[in-house]
C-alpha cells in the first residue's frame, strides 16, 4: 500500500540527486507563461525561494531575509510592522494556484508555497492528475489516496512507463470533456449575460430642450445630454440607452410616455435657457413605471464662449453623480423597493444592490445574508465583475469585524483578496474592484498600495463620491488629514443622505483641533446609520462639552451596537490602521466620558 505521506525534494542531500534541474525547468516554464500573472517582484520572490530551497537553505527562509533579498529593505526592516513579504507571499500563492488550475494543470511538477511558511514544495503533478483521472489499480486501499505527491529526488521514482497508457487515455477523456464543456459554456454565456442585463436599471438621457435659436444654447443643450451619458457610463450596473431616432435637440418630450414606449425605467430630461450673462440648466430624473419625479435641480453658470465646454462638463458631471453614484437617486430608489424576504435572491444585480445597502451601516444582521447572496451570484454569473468585487468587500468585513464563521481573520482576508483580484482580472478598470482591493490592502497593512489603488479608482471616475470618500478616509485615518479631509467634504457635498462613515474622520479631525461642538454635529450625522464608531465619537464630544449623562448614554449605545469596540477600543481602532495620535486621543476622551476596561467586559 502506498503511503499518502509527502517527501521533500529540497533537502540537505539534494546534490546527490538529479532533481534541481527538473525543478528549475518547471520554474522556467511557469515564469515564461502568459497565464502566470505575478508581478516582477513576485516572480523574483518565487525564484529566490526556489533557489534557496534547492541550495538546502529552506529553513532560513524567513520574512526578514526575503525582505532584504527581494524587496530591497534595509537591516532595520521589521516584518511585523511592514507586512510586504507576508502580503506578497499570499498573492504569490494565489498566482500559482490560478496558473496550476489552468495552463499548468498537467505540468510534470507543481510548485506550491504552503500557507504559514515561505519554503516551497515540489509535487509530482502527473501522479496527482493520474489519480484524479482514475489511473489507480483496482485495489481499494490505493484508490482513496489522491494527495499530490512531492517529487522524490531520485530519478528512479519517476515510473512513467507504466503510467503512460493511462495518461493518454485520461488526456483523451479530458480533451473530450473540455470540448463539450466549451460548447455548453459558449451556448450558455449569452443567455447568462442577457438575464443579468435585464435585471440592471435602464437609463435614457433625452435631448435637453431649448427655446432660443442662439447657436450656443443649441450646442450646450446637445452637449450636456451626451456628456451626462458619458459620465453615467463610468458608474457600474446601468444600461444606458440613446433616445429614439428622429428626436431633435430643442423638442419638448414627455419622459413618462417615452419611457413606457421604449421600456426604460429612468429618464433624465432638462432644458437650457439664457438670462443675460447667466446660462441656466434645469434637469429632472423621472421614474417612468411610477410616473414620479425622483429628483430635480437647476444650475446657473456665467455665460462665456471660452468656457462653454467647461459648463457642459461640470453640469453633466453633477447630474450624473446625483443619478448614478452608489448612494444616488437611482440606486436609492431601487434599494427602497427591495423585497423584504430573508431568502437569498436569484437576481445577481439585486445581490450587489443589497451589498450597497449593507455597506451604509455594516449591519451585523445583514452581513451573512448578503454574503450568501453574493456567493450564489458569482456561481450563477461568474463573469459579473461587480458581484465578485462586492463579495471581496463582504469577506474583508468578515475578517475586520470578527464575523468569519471560522473565526480566522487571515483566511477571511485571503478570500477577500482572491475575490477582488478575480474581479480585477475580469476588468482591470472596474471601480468597485479597485476600491475593494484598496481597502483590503489597507487592512492587511499595505498602506501605500491601498492609497495607490484608491487614487487609480478616482482617476477613472472623478465623479464618484464613494471613491472620493474611500480615498479621503484612507488618507485621514493614518494621519494625513490635510490631504484626506477635502476628499471627504467633497464626497458629502455631492451625496444626498451620505453614509455615516463619511463623517467619522471629519469628527475626529474636529476633536484633534479642539472643536467639540463641530465634532458632535458630525458624529450625530453618522449616528443615523447606527454605527458604533459614531456613538463612540458622540460620547467623547458630549463629555468634552460637559454633558456627562449624554456621554454615558452614548457609551452604552456604543457597547450595544459594537461589542468589540466597547470591550477594547484601542485594539479596535488599531485594527483599522488608525494613527497612534487618533488612538491615544480617542482613548483619553473615552476614559474621560466614563469608559473603563472593566465596564467594557
């Protein structure tokens, strides 16, 4: 009976065998493949790990040594405070897994880096494939042994002659299955896509009306409608339709009638008028099924031939932001009509929409249901980028808020990284995926990478207030208030009924500058979403203003809403990568308000 125990390749006696050449050949095969998506740094890391292991130094592969050799850190490098090695190792494992699932599935050797260590392992991949293809003997004792074998260093252990017929037969069967699978997928994908698109909100921007024969106003009216469509297209999950042919700029339309004729749910229409030196643009957003005006607004700009294009872009951007942002008019309308049932939806877009609802206040009660809904969504619609990205957010929250069923924070972060990375592999410019990956990096301690990704997302869509808020929060929480607060303020200015977390760092900034009345005002706006952090800030502000009973009441609410924050505020705040200045100031304020370690238990 063959044992399932694995045997090491890279041992101190490696020079006695012919194995290093085979391993290096496999390394070269991996590095040259277009399906191995590792960055140059991770490729260098993989090469370093393998060469060190083959040289018999696997036991010395620690974070410190890798940081110096691969990532250019100096002798003061501390792997605990700078997680670059740990983070890149996690990504390298993902890169290898993705490669061996696809192109490398039948390579003779499989390279892996077991979780919790940096020393690579080398498996006899053909033995594993053969076992899965049924190329075992009829002996029941051996049939259950399907664990990948690590390559034995001796060439005599490679028994290819007895295995070859089975490999050929297995390969033929696999090829036939792949052809059949491709045919099924090819036929199924258009149906999948049509079903998904049918559930997404449909939007039409009608030509803006104009009563004047002034060519400038005619140009402005036509240009604003096109600019709105362009700006809206940067927000995910919308189906944007051109108005029906034959309609001219300047005509008056009935949005409800056109919406019903064209089967479009949301229509934006407007008008352009000129009063002396002032150009006034009025717009409204209509929900055609209910015949309701969901929003209307007007914009005045000083007339100037040199700024006509700027007027177009600025007004169009504001209208598109009001309509299309994650917490804008359209998604808020859809969210308000979500079914109240507890069963996961069979509508993938609805699952993503529920994700946005959850992310307003990070409700513990909603988390598990939304995560299950999204897991079903990505199985049902594996190409739906926003579902993968939102799932990354939910896995991240499992780890950072202690909601993981297994209680394993690192495993939750791994799953978050996998989901968001997969979303980005489907669409490298997806805003939601970039924001999710930015946050995941931040919570894993890779602060600079988190900022870089958030800035990239903002470059792609400067009109998204949620992206502004994400970047502003990310900067301010590590102490970069002068850079971060303007982003947060701009996000709040552009959002009707902004989520509570938009106000947290603004309140903290007021606290650090001794503006306790302003701190209380900002903190109370966050309380509307029921956030524990908001109650924490209210408690500190009330105490500083001398309202001790209100401060104690807020502390009780904080502990009830967020038990982890109530038990140990310092650890909770540091887990969000808050600067020590923020942590020490809030801890002092909480103690002044009446919080004690004993009371938090």
